[in-house]
């Protein structure tokens, strides 16, 4: 395959599991996802009283015969899903200790999920956020559109400081219809600002999924000798004695992860903490299966 | 603190290894690109404080452990005596003060035994030398002034040259001897150790020779440290007794006795034992103040033409000053030959050598050309006021002096170029109008101008001269004019003494004719010359008079104590030396307990490499090896480092 972040066998294996939205979606065509509006599907929704101006063709005459009142019979509307992949392409996403760079891992996740979404007839779009650049590919259902997404993913290189928060606010403002926003980032930014951005998305009734990508070494901080640590975003450096600071560092990292998780749960986001040494296929499998409706639930 | 292997102290630089490794590690860091910089910076900020302190402590412990190991290997010594510095010593020259005052029992030795300052010093020096790997030991004792090699420090206590004496010590002379020894023998890295009680009379701080000693010490080819082991603990509960004079008066012996004690708080009745020719009697004297003088008359039988005895008090903290010996006999007349040019000075000299009322003194006045008539063998003193002798007369005079005679040379009125014993008379100088030559410095502890037994000064400053003649040649200056020209010089030849005075007892020269200076000088010189005839019955222990002359045998007559044969010349007692009867006693200065102050000592040895160690009276070694302590310290540092390095137990967080 042309792109090294796509594995056809994995795609084939994962293709059997549909991606479900956890909330009602607002699509522009009929699809497999629940819509907030009443539509013309076979699924009965409710009766409501006839009001002037309603289409008389939707009157339930049988109900009129039983009760001598005019009722309109309403059905659920099924619509398609529009997914926005928000990929953080700041310098920190280029971090790699032993495994794939974080950006590569994010590419694999985003590309695979985008393929699965388009394959099931939904629309997938991409938003690349960096400090100064905010590239957006609007979601469409066309298979040819995938190529465009893959091309952008392959050409995206991590650089500069993160522009994730601003990007999320922009999406929240621009995307009027309910959509699935899938965020792939290390979330190394101000957690309060991030929480505000997530809240903004939630306010717009978007379904949020967060893939929090970290490297195992970032969590363990198992260095022995003194190191000069160079910031991948602003290039500042500091020489540190790991033995001296490891304990404090780990505590700070744990606090950060805990804070991010809490903020995500506050906005009912589908939060996934992922280390880059994990198998991405397994991660996607878990992601998809946990979103499947429970028995007896539509 | 000092070290036996001082060169190993260079290894202390190894203590910096942990720090260097730390710094190198910091310099040789790897560079990694890091994303979670925010948390790293936060952790770095928070790690300043306790953790940094802990890390510094670990580093310090490592450095100290290495330093302690190096110190232990360098074999450190403590004790203060050796101070900081190298102890790679080849030779130790020990100057041991054996004066009577060193027998003061200043402390208690091990097992509660009383131990004198001398014994304490010897024990301390012996142990210290053992700790210093037994360098070569050269002993210069104060009694003989001779240097001798001591094969082993253990032998110190056994040597007769370290035993107790009743002598005084001349510390400046002994230090000069040590300097001469170093210059002569070049014994390698040398230290001069002086063990003394710092008695002021022994150190003679007023002597002009200290300047020469300082220069001598500084100018030694190799740096030679002078270490003074001070045993200056003040004397306590000590009383001394002294017979200041003994004379016959009819059929009685009159003794002037002086009691002195260190404490004067309470009146004390002191029993005094008198022994005269073996017959003992005693009485008690109540001592109220610090000192008490009284007279004791002991009856002599008519047959007692010659006799001896002693007075003693019970033993106290210094057994050496509890007895004083005396002897008496028929006085023989003393003869002085005055060889003069005549005139007023001859009259004064005649009067000073045979004062009226001194029946046993006689002066024979002769001219220089009659000098061959002098009865050399019967003369106590020769006063020569003329051109210096030459030819056979000069030879006779030299022989006379070498045999123990005394001579006073006074300047001739006319110029003379004759040289005698390397000395001759120089130019005659006259003081400026209305000004005088005045003596402003003289030896108060030695020579004919020395202080009296009670410390009274000879009124030398009263001497005013308007005319004098320069003394040319090498001799010991005993007194000098205010322009540093010598007034009185001395040469010691064989057993005798000759002094040169630069002015005359003549009113056209000076007021030397006044009895203030002339009389004591002449009489003391007569006493010096008279001793060889046995007409003097008292002498100072260790003095020339107390030594046996050729052909004389020493025999102790008193029954007060046994004496050590090899040490007898330096012990007090009554002796039969050939035909002579002699009572020897410690010098009066040994009963003066003034101690030279530390400030004064510093001033005396200023500029020299000198160290003072004050012994507290314990006979502990002056230096002890303490490498074990450093090894223990190293272990402690390593254990501390290990404890600090151990990570704290991971806390079990609640699930």
C-alpha cells in the first residue's frame, strides 16, 4: 500500500465492526445513525397532536377512528455520521523513545478510522492543528476523498507549539450540525483551556472521543545519567539529574493525566489513554466495540 | 595534628574524585528531545531544596570518606606538641632542663605516684619518639651542656645525663649548642625540642644573645623547628631553705637562713633540722609570709677547726630545695698582685682588693718591670694596669689563668700595641664636653656584675666615664657603654678568667674609684681566683669549682643522701675534693619561681620556626597515632552515604 500507516489486513479485520455514534447525529443523508429529528424510517417514534399546517398525509387515520382526534404519527429519522479527526501536529507529537513517533501512531489511528467511517457510508473530515496553521478538510462520504485525507496525513510533520485548543474552538463554532469529534493529541497544553474547548464542543452537542497519546518513557521517566532535555516545541533546554527529579516528575505527570481524564469525563468525552507501544489495531477494536449499543438499546 | 607519612596527604586530592565524576557526568550528558517539558521544569524547580541537600550530603560523604581514608594512611598524630606539619624527622635534639626547679612534682603520674616535671617530660618525649618511628635522638642536658647520642628513647630514663641535679640551666647556651651541633653535624631533617619549666632565671630573657640565637635558627641551612615543651605548671605546697651565709664567730657558727614558700595564706610551723658534723638538732620556725630570714648560731667545739653540715626541712613537692649544705674551715689569706703604673687608680685598686678590716686580704703593689716577682701559685687575683704583658711574663700569666687564676686588665695611660690572648688596647677616646660615657647594658646573671643573691642590682649606671680606651679583639661582652662600645669583656682560658675593663678608677678617667662597681668586681674576681686554693667552702653545684681538679678525688662527707657517682658534680652535698672541703648547693636563682610569660617567649623567639606546647602535667605521649579514628570516620561516612542513597520505600497508594 502507498501509505505506511495503513494496513489492509487490519482494515479487513476491523471492517466488520461498525462505528456507532453515542449521541444523535445530524447528517445530510440517510444513514445508520440516530437523528435528533423525526424522519421517514420504519421505526415508530411517537404520536403528537395535529397542528394547523401539518401535512395531512401524515395523519393517523386509525387513531382518528379510535379516538376521534387528529394525531400525527412520527417516525425516527436515520442519518449519516460526520466525523472530524482533530490531529495535533505540534512539535511534541514528534516524540519517540523506542516505538513509533506519536504522530505516526496518530496517523495510523486516524487513517484506519477514517477508512472505516467512509466505508460504512459516513463522512470523515480532518483538521490538522499547529501553532499557526489550521488545516481543515471538510467531511464527505466519497471514497475518493479518503485519498486526500491520507495524503495530508502523510505530509503532516510535527512542528511548533500546539494550537489544539484554538482548533477545537474553531470546530465548535464552525460545525453547526452534530458530529463526532475525534481528538488525537498528547494534550500537552493548559488543561483548563482544554476543558473549556471540550465544553464548547459539548455545548454544540458534538460527540467527543479523545485519544490521549503518550509514550511509556514519558510516564516512567526511567533515565539514569544526567540528560539535557530539549523542548520539542520551543527548543529551550534544561540539564537535569534524573535521580533528583524523577519522583517529582512522575507525580506531576500523574497529576496531569488525572486532570485530563477528569476534564474529559466532565464533558462525557470518550477518553482513551494510549501509550505508543500498544497495538493500534487493538485500540481501534476496543474503541469500536465499546461504542456498540448495548442489548435492547438502539 | 601531624602526620608520619605527610607526602601521602597529596592523596587528599582524591577526595575531589566524586565531585569531578559528578561534574564530568553533568558535562557528558546525553541530549534528548523531550515533549513533556512542562512537568520536567516543574520537577526541576521542586527538586531544589531537600533533595538537592540530600544529593550534596551524599557527595560530601563520598569525598569525606576518601579524605578520611587518606588521612588514616598518612598516619596522623595528635597531641598538640608536634602541631601541623611534617614529622619525617631524622634527628631530634632534646634539650633537657635538669635544673633543680625541674624536680618540682607538678602532677601525679600513673598509679598515683608523684612524678617530677623532669620525669614527666622524659616520659612524654620517650613515647612521642616511639610514635615518630624513633628518629635519631641527641640529648643536650642542661647540667653538662654536652651533646650525646641516645641509642633508644627507652634509655632516656636510665641515663645519668637525664637524672636530677641541683644545677641551674642556661637555656640560651643550650639552644646555641644545639644550633652549633646542627651546623657541624648536618643531621638531616632536625627538630630541636626544649623540655623546660620556663623558669625565668634559666631562660635569661634579658640576655643579648637571644638575637644571635634567633638569627642562628633562621639561618640554619635546613628549616629546623624549635619546639618548646613547657612544664610551667606553678609550684604548689613547696618550701625551700637556703643558707645565705655561714661564718665563724668565736666558738659559734653563724648561719643566715632563708625560708621561702609558694603559698603564703596561712601561718605554718616548719620543723628545721640542723646537722653539724653529724650532730643533729631541730627546732620549729613559724612562717607567716612567703619568705622569712633568720639567724641560727650553732656552737662549735674548740677542736672544730674544720667542719660541715646541712639544714633541712621535711620533704615536700620539690625534694631538691629542702636542704642546704655548708662547710667551714680556717680561712687562709688571699693575695692580690696589683701591677700598675701608679697614681690614683693604683690607690683605688689597692683599696678595693684589700679593704680595711678585711684582715685576710692583702694586696701587693708592684711595677710592671717587677712582674717576674709575682708568686703565681699563691695569688688569687692579678690586677694589671699597664701595657699588656709580653714575653715570659705573659706566658706565666697565661699559665696562671689556665690553672684557675683570675686577672683584671685595665688600660694603660699611654698607647700600647701589645696583644694578650688576642686582645689589645685600642685608641683612647674622650667623651664630649659635659657628657659622660654611661654603661646601659650589662650581664646581670653572669660575671662580676651579676645581681646579688637576693637579686639586688649592682649600681652600674652610676658609673660615669669621661675617658676610656677601646678594647680590640674577640671576647664576651659583659657590659657595654651607651654607644655599644664594650666596658667589660671576659675571656675564659682553661679554668681561669680574665676580664678587660676599658676605663680607670682615676678622676681624670671616671668615677670607677667609687666603691659601687669596682669593689664587687674586684672582690668577686678574688673569689673566683681564690677557689682553687680551697679557701672557699661553698660553691654552686655544677660550677667549675665543684668539679674535681687534676689529681683530686671526690668523696661525699655529708650523710643527708646517697649520690650517684657519675652525677655527683651536679648534686648538692658536702664534698672532699682532694684537699678541698666544699659544700655545693643549688644556685639561688633556682629558688626564684618566676616563669617567663608566653608573650615574652614569643618575643624571644619571634621570627623563628618555633612551637610552644604546654604540658598539663600528664605523662601522656606528646603525640599519638589516631589512624583508627579516621578509619572509623570513613566507615561512618560510607554508611551514611549508603543510607542516603537508599530510595525511600515506595508508598502503597490506595487502589
